[in-house]
């Protein structure tokens, strides 16, 4: 089975579990707003890295804009708009979808 995020099943599972733990900690532990928002930003950045990496490099090779780049720009827009929880949940679902071998272009 080819894992689409990091091409290594151990790193894929670690990424998904780590992102989920940070999201659960954000929801269950009471902490300052800045720290809680920082946890969500970390979740989104971890999830955006493979998406942006593949979208930019594949887009440059094909010389066109890929749908993954549009999704990444949308998630970055959510970050700037302040919808951190929404962006973090979407990135977790994108990582989970890559495990289910849905038709994402995460290579």
C-alpha cells in the first residue's frame, strides 16, 4: 500500500495521531486563549505541509494551478479569518482521507 502523505506508514500514522491529540487537548484542557489557538495553528500547519508541498511542486512541473493549491489557499484564508477550529478539523479529515485512498493527489 502506498501511503500518500509521507510515503511511510509510520510517519503517516504519527502525523494523524499527533494532530488528533492536539485537537483533543485543545477541546478538553482549559488554557489561555493564545495557547489554545497556537495548538490549532500547529495542527493546520502540520496538515498543510504535505498538501502545499505536493500542490506547488506538481503545479510547477505541470505549469498549471491544481485543485490542491486552491484548497491550501482556502485553509490559509480560514487561518487568517480566525476560523482555526474549522481549518484544523478540515486538515485532519484530509489526512484521514489520504489513508482511505480517496482521490486526493497526496503522493
